[in-house]
């Protein structure tokens, strides 16, 4: 059975898409720790990020870098933090989080409560900057 992330990338489950290419898909986290919190996934299901072959992992990081540059242009922040935990969903993914301080990446705290309209507007701003 496909993971929720595979179903999102396939368009079976709605998402706020930020960027996409043949191999990877980036979309806003629906339980963000910060405005613009984005997930980057490979379209092909792989449970553990370090099981991705080296060349593809390099391409995934290059894709994530382009997304992060778009986030920096669209969301006021000092940097975009990157986290890989991989315990929430059995599908490799990278969290890209616009931050102004390290505590902005705290996953154990309260998540932001954003409306679908707010998420759509944030995704559109990031998409506009994606190159």
C-alpha cells in the first residue's frame, strides 16, 4: 500500500505544492512548526533517506536547495533549517523550515494553526520564487 506521501505526490490527496520535477515533490507541511515549513520527498517510495542511492540523494539535496532558496525569497527568515527524522511517515523526507532562531525548529512544541487559504497563499509565494 502506498504511503500518504506517495498518494500526495500522485495527486490522490490534496497538498499545497511548492515545487516538483520528475523525481521529487515539495509541499507545505499541514502541521508546520514555522510559516513556510516544507517537506521534500522522492516520488519513488523509499522508507529511509540513507537507503536512497548516492546520485539520487545528491539530486534530492540539489532540489531541496532550490526550494530553500525560494523559501528565503518568499518568507522573512535568517536561514532555512533542514531536518531529517523519518519516523513520522515511512517515506524518506526532508523538512525545510524558515528560521530566525534555532528554537524555530523545535518539533516538540505547539504547531501553527493555519487556514487552507493561508497555506495556499504561502505555497504560491514560494512557488513564485522557485527557479
